[in-house]
């Protein structure tokens, strides 16, 4: 039984082996960094996936229901139709319309520099 106890102390690094805490961080304590990285990856995935139970897709659309905002994927969002996704031509047409209307509505900028003095 005593042999098992010393092996357990060695595993957890509780025995003083060359200094305070050296045994812990050389043993089981060295796995804390990997555990933290794994937890961060799981947390990030849970933050961006769809709120529908069992759906593993990434959620890109927000949906508000009873004052609570949910993140939904394009399959589960009621306003997004997967069959009618925009094409390259739709984006080009929208860009042309947007640039043509924004050029008409812009006014020339006034200079922000110092005003010239009138020479008399």
C-alpha cells in the first residue's frame, strides 16, 4: 500500500523533488495548459453554433423571439431560403446601384485648412 501512495504522490508532484512545485508542474500540472486550450476551443464553438438542439452548423443569422436573441444557421432561420442564395450577378448589380446613387448624393467637401487672409 505504501508503494501505491508514493507513486500517487509522484504523479501529482506533491513530493518535494528539487524545489517547491517542480514535481507538480513536471507531472500532472503540465496538462493544465492543454486543458485550458481544449476548454477555449469548446467554448468558442458553443458560442458560434446554431441554437437549435442537435444542429452543429455555424450560426450567421440572429433571430429575436420574446425579447431574446438567438443565433440560427441558414437552414433553421425562417427568413433565409437556402434555395434562393444570392449569385455573383446579384452582388454586382447591387454594387452598381449603390455606387451610382452614392455618387449623385455626395457634395463636395469643404477644405478644413486655415482660411486664406484677404490681401488688401
